[in-house]
C-alpha cells in the first residue's frame, strides 16, 4: 500500500499535485494568510480538522526522514533493530533505547527530507516538508500564539500527540501538537511545537520520535 509516491488521480503525467487521491486518501489544497499553499490536512488524516482535538484529523506519526512505509501508523509494530539504510526493510516503528543520537538510522543521514527531491520526501509531486523558517512565518501570522491560533488558521493544526522514540507508545493527544520540519538541528530535527496552553515554539526533537507531517507546495 505504501511507497514514496503512489499514483494520484491528477498526477499520472508528473505534474504538480492539485488535490485528489494520494496514498489512498483524499487531500485538497488551502492557501494560508501568508500566501503559501499547503495540503488541507495532516498526512494520514481522513478529514479536515473540526477542532484541535478532532481525532480523525490527527493522521500519521512519522519518524523524521522516513518514507510512508507503514511505520507511521499509530498502531504499527515496533522493533529495536536500527536501520543501516535510508529505507528500513520492514514497516515497524524503530525504537531507540536512550542511546545517542536517538535516531532510527545508524549512521545518521541528514539529507532525507530536504526539498521536493529529498531522498525520502513523503509528499505528492511539487510538495515537501516545510522548513523551520516557513513554520515560523506561519506562526507569527496567526491570530494568537497558542493552539487556538494554530487551529483557527487556514491549516487547522491539531493537538495530535506523539509516539515516544523509546517505547513507541502514543500519548499527549488533545494536549500536544508537534509538526516536523525538513531542517536538522545537530543530531535532532526541527519541530513546530505547541500545547493546549499558550506555548508555541520551534524546537529540536530526537529524530526517533513519531510526529505529525503537514506538506507545503514548493515555490
């Protein structure tokens, strides 16, 4: 079922994705207040969010840099065997037992999600992971610097929670939102973080965590 780029209804000729089926789910496009075009929901979400805690809109939980290979499903199996390649030979969420640098891949590869031509870019044609700078531009455009502002924006970002890097357990749903960027930060990676209170920041997270992915159109 899963792969790097499955055929979309309007993408058979290799053109930029304009909405429709991708990896078995429907995605449409929205334009934010900054003028940038995004997918209207998280990867794996079955609908656009109706609230910050709308479970069907949470979607999948990716380890930074991995393909859409099945590991991102909240209930996927786990393994403690690290991958030595960019494409693990299974669909399991790879656990890291508190061993630096807390990445699913050993050795690390810093070039997996950068741009539309990133090695493991999980996006339809013409889309990619946003950079930290692009997330920050969106954040400062929101009406309030909180989960309320994140949801009230055109992106309707949710408090989808996360999967833990060392256990694979899911927690913090309806309390925590984390959205990966394409940027690395040392041995970690950049993440837009917000909680149900008034905190929104761009932070660094271990690449072994499972977090939400929202895609932006390349320019």
